[in-house]
């Protein structure tokens, strides 16, 4: 024979738990979208921009310039994503390794900047003059 109050006794904690969890689930769904741009102040936004550029193998001059700039990120994960995105887009690394000491990374980043200037410098200068 079941106890007459057992259903009510079990239902109360369930209702209480639902009352606590439901607003949290609703609020999580209402969080603002991530600003997925290279120049985003949010590291997650920059990371998402890198991932998207790598996925589509972007060869757009501005995307490449932004990826090269992020080779100098303080975040090793962003540096790694930047070089992988550049490698997917261009087929080369120019000797850049995201884990090396800063002087070696900066030297490789300068090689990337020179590479970009040789290919896109005139186009970028013409666009800036408009």
C-alpha cells in the first residue's frame, strides 16, 4: 500500500528544482551573440573569426592582414589558429611557430607582413585613398 502523501512529497522538490533551473536555461538562451570579428574586443569573437576564416580558406586581403596581426596575440591558442588559418589559405607558414619565443615569432610575423605587402600593399593603399 502506498503512502497517501508520497506523490505530493516527491512533486514538491521537482517543482522547486524546475523553478530554479527554468530561468537559468532561459537566460542562457538570451545571452548576446558573440562579436565574431578579428577586431572584436572579446577573445572568443576573435577566435570565432579565425575559425571561420580557416574554414572557408579565406584569401581576402583584409582577412589575411588580420590573421597576420593576430600572430602577435598574447593568447597562444589565437596564435596557433592564426597560423593554421594562414596555412590553409596560402599553403605556407613562412617558418612561424606559435609556441616559439617572442623574438622568433616576431621575425616570422615580419616575414608575413612583407609577404602581405608584396601581394596586397598597392591594393590596400588604393582602397585607403578612396
